[in-house]
């Protein structure tokens, strides 16, 4: 542990002068603690899923005290093994809670912006001010590095705990899944191509057959709806390939679009009432499923 934190400071060129500069900023930053905390919580509530981790007032109060303690300690001037041990423990808590590293990185944007803004408003000597900026940048980056190292160690420990055979299976499964995802993207592009063909064919029938202007327009609208849903599904699959979650809602939306097309066509036929009722019930069921998936995806809205 000792060699680890020493190496970390060396890699960031963090010197005793930086420590002294940060200690000199402590009174100023300590006086701004409440302002920092208010802004910090306004910022992280914007993540959307924050309420999943800060579930009640007691947890929020405890968390606020810990954030306050951590922020003040950024300017403590003494960055020894005890300081870094506390950072690694914070990182371990984040891993245990399942807090995504994305939230940690995003929160540090606020911390950095707040600290730099407030020294910008009060600096007198330019050379000293430049050193203050450098010291703050270094200590924030060091903290972020130390906190996220727990995630890397957790992933590494899980991987190393596997046997050679298990690691080989995992590696091959990841490759196979990647190929399947690209195959799915290609299949969706093919679906969109056929949806374009269906749309063009329905327009042709509208002008070249005697199906009737009302039925023809509804058929074209239904085809256009299917094409829109297919394009939306391709967009979601592209995002999935870029590392985002699997969008089951887009598949539900495509199924709804296909059924709505049938409803538009059948609505002009008096002998299709039974089928319309069945399709309508299925659409309602899909709509409920789509709403549930959307609600889960958005997670819990932060309290006012």
C-alpha cells in the first residue's frame, strides 16, 4: 500500500509544494463547504438513478457528512498512507454498492469546476494562481485514480479467480456475442430495407389498384409506421454496440407498429371485428410492457 500511494504521487508529479499550496487554500474552501454540498447534490440528483443509492434522509445525511469530510480533506496538506487508505475504502464501498464508475467520474467534474471557479474569483498573483490550479488538478486526479482503482482491482480479482478453462470460455463468449450483435444489426438493416419496399409497394397499390383511397392511405400510413419503428430499432442497436444497454423497448415498439398497421387495414372491414379485438388486446399488453420497461430504464426520479 505504501509503495502504491508513493508511486501514485510520483506519477502525477505531486510535490511538497503542492501539499503546502493546498493547505493554504483550506480556510477558503472550508468556508465554502455548505455551498459546495448544496451544489454537489443538485448536480448528482440530475443523474436520475441517484435515489437508488441515497434512499432515505438518514442515508443522505450520512453521505453528506462523508462528502463534506472528503472535500475538506482535499486541502488537508498531508497526503500520507492514512489519507490514501481512506480513499481506497471509499472506492471499496462504491464497488460494494454497485455504483457505476460513470457517476464517480461525472461527480468529479463538479468538484473540479467548483474548486477552480472559487480560486479564480479570489486570486491576486498570477504565478501563485497557476500553481494553485495545478495543485488542485493534481489532487483531484489523484483522488479519482485512487477511487476508481477499486473497480479495476475488483474486475481483475474476478478474472484471476477463474480457471484457465473458464477464462477461455468467457473470452470466446464475448467474441461470439459481439458477432451476434453485428449480425443482428445487419438483420435489422435488412428489415428496414424490406419495410421501405413495403412502403413503396403500398404507394403503388394506392394509385395502380382499386383498393380504395381510404384503405390505401391507411395501408401506406401503417407501412410508414413500421418503417419508422425499424429505423428506431436500428438506432437503438447501434447504441447497444457502442456499449449502452439492450433496448428491449424498441423491439416492443416494432411489434406494436406492425399490429397497429393491421388495425388500420382491418378497421375498414366489418367482418374483422373479432380479430380487431384480439389485436387491440395484444397492443394494450405491449403498451403496458413498453411503459414498464421505460419506467425501469428511467429508474427513480429524484425527490424535490
